[in-house]
């Protein structure tokens, strides 16, 4: 996925290109994030994941989905989550 922002009504709108990921419990998950514009990171609280995503560098995030449910991943930079830079990881049994 990419992490970026675009201008909407002259205001920055940070976002991820993928807003929903579905996996099965027990799966090894590998998410590749490339920041193409702006200053972003990737955070997924329930799996203790936090990664900076430097501009124009692919960052690989790997973990085992060891719990079922719906979890929010987001950019932890100020106001980015509030402005819409988040998505849902769905882990099914």
C-alpha cells in the first residue's frame, strides 16, 4: 500500500491506499507500505506495531494475526487519523 496526502479544498487529506485488509487468525501477515508524499508512519496498537515510513522507502511490517476481530491501523502523526488516514484489519477465525 502507499501512504500519502492529497489536497482537498486546499487542505491536506492524508490517507492509505488500502483501507481494509482481511486475513485469518494464525496467518503470518506481511504489509508493505511506501510513503509517496508527506510525513507518515504506521501503527496497529493491538499487535504492538509502530513503524516510521520514510519518504520513498518501502517498509515491510510482519506479524502473526494471533487474535480475531477488527483492528484499526492508522498514521500516528498529529491529526492524520482524525483526517482519515486509517484502515481496518479484519481477522477471522
